[in-house]
């Protein structure tokens, strides 16, 4: 259950920080999905979200205790 909360929080953070993360190359990793329909572009950053979630979990584990 805790990993699900971490994943949801990470998705929200990534969505809010998307303009800055795209400058770093995140969002174009293998496994990230971009769908363009009717002139609109939808991005589903699956790999980026998992990567950032793992990094956040590792940082919290190291500095949280």
C-alpha cells in the first residue's frame, strides 16, 4: 500500500515539474508513451515515473533514518 501512495505522489510531482524535467531529457526514455490525437499531445511518463520514484524512495530511506 505504501508503494502505491509513493507512486501516486511521484506522478503528481512529475506532472507539475514536467517543463523542467523535459529539459533534462526525462520523458523521452524508453517506455514513456506519447499519444497525439486531434492536435493534442498526451504524455504518459511510465519509465520516468518509476525511475524518479525509485530515486525518491532511496533518498528518503537514506536520509529519513
